[in-house]
C-alpha cells in the first residue's frame, strides 16, 4: 500500500511494491484497451473489403439512358395565375385577398 508521511521537506512516499503493482495494472489496462481498438479497426476494414467484393460480384442493373419526356404545363391566363398566388399568400398570412398587392410576377425556369 502506498502511504504518504509528512515531514518538514514535503511528502515522503513509502510502499514501492504497491506503486509498481499499480503501474503494472495501469499499463496492462491501457494495453488491453488499445489492442481492443486495433482489433475493432481491423474487423471494420475486413468487413468493408468483404462488402466491396460482394457488391462487385452482383450484377448491376442497366441504367436507362433515355431522358424522361418533359411535360409542359399550359400557361393559361396570367390573371388566373396571379389570383391563385394571391389566394395562397392570403391564406398563409391570414388576411383577405384585397389586403394583398402583388407588385411583380415573373416566371422562373
């Protein structure tokens, strides 16, 4: 057991065998933790290598090179579109449509 005795100079430690035993236990625990971490790293790398090999062996589905047809939305009457947007904004803001004034309205591609 490590004991400390007070003297005029400072603390004197006795029990060198206990200190050695404590140091050995500390180093052994630290070594076991690092060996465990290294083992986990190796296992994860091995599993990644196995999964890459398995993925390469599976047949890959053919990718479609055709572009999907673009559906054009009819533009309709500009006044109807502004009325619909005004109604949506009024609903979100909780106001009447007459209280909203749209200054600019531009189509974005």
